[in-house]
C-alpha cells in the first residue's frame, strides 16, 4: 500500500499533456489532473475543494509557475473575470 500522501510530489510521474488548452499532469496510472490545480495543491499541501479555483494572473492558462497562480473561490473568480472583461452594466 502506498502512503496516503504518495500523490503529493512536485513531479508526479513526469508526463504532461495538453488538452482543451490546459496542461495536465499524470498523477497516477490512468489519472490526470490540471497542472495549475496540482501545483497549487502541492503549495498548500492539501487537495483543493471543488469551490476553489486557481487563477492565472497573466491569463495564460499554460503558464503554471507558482508566481502566476492565485487561489480564489469560484464566486470571487467568476466576478473577477466578469469585471475584467469590462462589462459595465
Ligand atoms: Zn482566472
């Protein structure tokens, strides 16, 4: 049996692939996660909740360096993008 924290490694299995404009990392055999969520989970040392989202400060979805990522709750995140696109009504 692998320890519970076995997924918690900065370089999980090493494989990265692109899908839908996002980078995915392989965390276990047959299991892929968004790289930006995975990086944030490694930083926090825990899994993200479903209402937690990871924002890309420079809006580049494949730029998953730590300094570009910011944890937001889904409401705050949606609001940020709503106003960021300049909707004034
Ligand atoms: Zn965002």
